[in-house]
């Protein structure tokens, strides 16, 4: 059994009234790096995430350059399949607890339902575009990824707007991961295409409580210390191909997309049907019911 399946079984035991798990793939398919779909819904409305899990090795790094078919990066397959399925692409990382983060302030570490503890760093989540960014250079940096991930419980446990629908709060948190990563990816791409060895202006959040707002001109000492690593990550990256530029357009459209109706196949699973995978790489689907009527 994979770590993902163990975690999902534990969640199912604790929140079976809210969570439904639909495994699709065989053991062979799961071992080949398949993804999971997470669907958060309220009735027929909701949003999806296409999620790839990575386990930290003994040195705290991840196998970010994995190629399931020996050809293309797993990250590319994840993002492209997510777009086709109407999902936001993301990674979940299973970590050791001995990794401090450089990000100043860390406003997202705690949550309104309790104080922060190191155990929350055991499972963190990040946009797949963060991994895509570090793969553009000659060196894939796990530190770069860690500094842009957050405890996965924050998707559902950091809404302070008590009058807002839980679905909208969760969607805002997930969308902000995508928006922030896309802004950084496009900024660094623009710089590397214009000048491959340009001295980059560090990116920091203009308002740490609103990660979707990015200020490209302010500095702080924490980001200055991380500048060399970002330079190493993107220095000499190849210009975008026409296919990649088209993909960026789809990612921008996703960044502006409001929460909408679930695909018919997902609605069928919500109603109790066995369900069908979006494609052969999906190991299973997790349905999370955020209907306010059941809170």
C-alpha cells in the first residue's frame, strides 16, 4: 500500500461522512507514478485538483526529474492531464520534520482551528508549477519547492470568514497557490528569455495573507539569501516552444476561472456511482463534501 492510500484510509476513517474514496488503478499502474484526483464539492458545484505525491528521501530531497515512460517528465504529464480533466495541478510531499523554511513571516503555518505544530509539515502541498519552474534549469532544487509549499491542512483550515461558504474558502486557498506559482514562473521565464544570466529581482508577497498578490520590486534579507538559488534554478533555460506557450495560456485561463459545476462523471460519483477515471494515469478520486447544510 502506498503512503497516499494509507493517508486516505485514515482520512476516510476520521471523516467518512464527508469523504468518499474511489480507487481506479491497479497496483501496477499505481507503481508507475499515477496521480489522484481530489474533488471538493457542494452539491453539483465544486473544483478539482490533480495531485502527484512525492516522498522525501533520506537527504530530504524529492525525485522531481522522474520520467514514468523514460521520456517525458512526470511533471509535464501531470500538468497536461490536469488541464484536460479541468483540475488544478499540485504536488503533495511526504516529509521529514527537520526542514526550516526561509520564507519570512510564515503566516500560513498556523490555522484558525489550533496552533501550529511541526507534525503539520509531514504532509505539505505546492502548485505543480513550482516544480515546473525548478525543472527549467539544470538543477532541480528541493529547497526551492519546500519554500513554496504549505501544510496541506491549510486548504480547509485557514478560513476566517465565517460567513463565506467553505467551498469558496477552499477554492480561494488552492487557486492562490496556482496564481502565485504562475506569476513567479512567468516572471522568471521572461527574465531568462531576455537575458539568461540577468540579476533577478527577488519576488516576495505584497501581502502574505493574500498570496495571489505579488510585488516584484520589494526586497528583504530572507529573499536576498535565496536569490542565488533561484538564479541557479533558471539560468540558461531554453525559450518556450509554441506548445509550451499555448499551455501557458491555458494555465492563465485556469488562474481566472471561478468555481463552477462539476463534470458529469464527477457528479455521478457524488451520487454514488462507481465512477470513471479521466484517463489511464488516474489512480483514484477523492470526493470531499463541503456542503454547508451538513456542517
